C-alpha cells in the first residue's frame, strides 16, 4: 500500500465560525470608562483648632430634602450656581488679588485663597442633585483656572491636565506640571462638606 | 492573430476570499483583548448621575462601593430602601470596614496605601446613605474618593 496524502481539511467554514465569535464579543464588550469627580475627605482629628473665618469669605450652598437650593441666602436654580460661584470666587474684595476680575464687592470674598465654598445637604437630598451641585462648583473653579492659564501661559488648564492624565501631552510634562500647580495655587479648591442634617 | 482576440464571455473572476478568515480573526482577537467582562454581579440599581467636570480613575488602585435601591428582581426580598454593595454581596454599614479591608487586600501591596475608593451610587439614593459611607471611610483613613459619574450634563447653561 502506498502512502496516501491526507485529505486537506475544508477550511471554508472557518470564516463563519470566526464571525460568530466576533459577533459574540462585539455584543458583550463594554469598554468601561470610569470617570468621576475626585474628592479628598478630611481626615479624622480629635481636636480641631478653632479657625477664624469671616462670614463673607464663606459661600454656603444648602440643599433641602425637596432638592431646593439656597446659595448665599438666595433661593437659586441649579443653572445659576456656577455663575454665582464664579462671582464669589473672583470677587477679590480686599484688593490683594491682582488677577481677579470681579466687582471687588466688600461684602463678598476677600481673595480666592480665602474663599471657601460649603455644601450643606439634608440626609434626604437626592444624590443626583448633590452631584449636579458638585459638578457646577468644580466647573466654576475650572472656568477661572482656564481663564488664568490662558492669560499666563496660553493654554487651557483643563485640557492640559486631561492630556497629561491620558498620556497624550506633547512637550515637557514636568514643566507643564509646575505650571498647573501655579494655576491651582491662584484658585485653590476649597470645598468643604458639612455633615448632612437630619431632616425634621 | 488570435493573440489579440478578446476572450469571449468575459465573466468577472470571483473575489478571492481566502484571507477573509484572517481579517475576521484579527478583529476577533482585538475584541477579545479589550473586552472586560463585568466582575461584580449587580445587586443594586446603577443609574449614575451625569457630570462633565470629571477626572479619570486609576483602575489598579481602586476599590468600588456600589449603592442604590436593590435591583427590581431583588426588591421582593430586600425592599426598596437604599443598600450598599461591595463585591458580590450586600453589605451593612457596620460591616463596611471588614468588607473594605478585604477588597483592599486584593490590590497589589505597593498600591494599598494609595487606595482610591470609587463610589458608584445610583442617582435616586439619599445623600444620608452616602454620608454614612463617607464617615466610615474617614474612620478607615481611606480619604481619597471619587464619585463615578456618567458623561453628559443635565444642567443647561
């Protein structure tokens, strides 16, 4: 008996099988993209030294359980929070802030460095409203930081920051980091969160 | 002169599909590599609130806490009150400490000190529940948190 050549496997249906698998993975794929608002909680301290903060330097945002917002003693819609926060931060009341473009209202904040924003929420406030407020407040800071970085360095703070985070930044990263720090120092994010109140 | 005669009945030759499997396999491998199969089985509703002023989360150093109302199929058993989930099971606020330290040990040792807690909270949840979680996190000294949100913004400017 002579050797017989083994018959070739018919690979015609290979493409069909591969397509089937491909479609399965296409359907099940969820490219997860976790993004969010980062915060640092205040560490536990036994004794907190009393801090003297002038009332005009605090911007209080209060949310009740009906999700109504009171900002700086005015009933406000969520759409207006950003503008109000920008006005408050950019005020520069005591004239020590050369780069502020606000009204220099004596009854509002002295300096962005001293300005503090506090969010007080009720225990029954919805998380959606809470995040919307946080988002608007971060947006206010980002707006001011963008403006200053545009003026000083000619780039947008938020754009460069996200470019560095994703690794897409072209140019000297370390130098850019120093610049970002500088901008951050001009408008330091001072957001404090009071504990949620029990609703009556 | 037959050299210059046009061939009669010039049917179009069939497109060669021999390399089709290769192309499809290439796509297949791409999707297999990028696919992340969901690790945790969701026991709570997860409709995340929208925000656009966001930062990216570093995956390798994060621990997730889910919170929200129980999913519709678990509501008969567990009611509609907001609940906390870590890993694959519901967690009580008092056993949060244990569940979190357990989740932390799954990270690589070098990064365990820099852990970031990702809070995936449903938008209908009360802030009170979140507040309890945050108080516990402060006790545990895990102070870096990130509120995971969906892209977009409902607030019109």
